């Protein structure tokens, strides 16, 4: 009996430290759950765009208003860039964007200035620029937006009466314009930091007096000319 008690005490002495160690062993710590970052349109961006543009000039000779208005249409491509910034509040996005584009909008006949046989006229807008606010609603990585602001362009005239020698004559003029813009589009962030967009804009420019400078045997009447431009573009932006 005594030996059994001694043996039991010995076994208890041997197992107690191990049992105590198991009790004191800290529970495994689980790694914290890190929530996925919430997507936002807030930030700055820079990009490029291209597409088509359509211009309509309407002109009237201010010295002969009874003759009424005559119009000419032109179309061409535009290529340019943009820079801007967005700020998102809940699902709403506000921003400011500036754009500048080379324009190939040109017409080689007609126009608000008349001419006889052999008369040629090139009328074009050689650039289009805008500064506009953007106001949109975000559906995660898709942004639907409207925009409005100021627009800038330039009318350029080059005319020739088609004659030679002493009868030859030409006219040219360059007239900068400031107007307004209204438009809208859709933008999609297809991978982190990169988005693509499609956009339509309408630009209106009030009538101004345009008088080309003539040389030789060509007389160009002054004209009161108003203009509107429509653009349809696609573009890509890099977001910082």
C-alpha cells in the first residue's frame, strides 16, 4: 500500500508541470480581418481623347440684312487631351476638367462670303478647348455625368478669286471665339487607375463680326457669323 502511494505521488509530481503548462498555453491568435478598400472616384487624372466634330456657321452681311442668313456645315476629326479632378460624396461625384484638342473640321466650298466662278474658300476650326464642371452619379466603377462650362475655338478663312495676274486676289482671317458648353458621358474604371469614357458635347458661340483681310482684286464683305459645334469622342484617363 505504501509503495502504491509513493508511486502515485511520483506520477502526480511528474505530470503536474506538463498539465499546468497546457493550461497556461496562450490560445492561438487569429489574424485580423482587413476590410477591402472602398472604391472612390476622388483624385486627379490626365488623359487623351479623339473622335469627330461637326461645325455649323451661319452668316449674314450686316450691310444687307434683307438678304438673310446663309449657313454652311463642316465636319472632321479632333484629337487632344484632358486634365481634371474629382471629389466623391456618397454616390455623387463633382469635378473640374480642362480639355484641348486639334481640330480638322474644314469645308472647302460655300460659306457666308460670296464669290464668282473660280472662287475658292476654306473655312475651318483649327482647335477646340473647354473648361467645364462635371456632375455625376457613381455606380461603383461606372460614372454617369453631365458637364457644363466655357468653350473656345477659332475660325480661319482662306479665300482666292481664282484669277491670275493683275486680277488675282485673296482674303484671309483668323477669329478667336468664346462660348458655352453642355454635354455628358459615361466613364468606366476597368482596371485600377485606368478608365475609358465616351462623351458628347454641344458648344454654342454667339454671332460676331468677321472681316477678312483682302489683297489684290478681291473684296470680302463683312459678315455677322454665329457658330455651333458638336463633338462625339472616346478617351482614356490615368487616375493618380
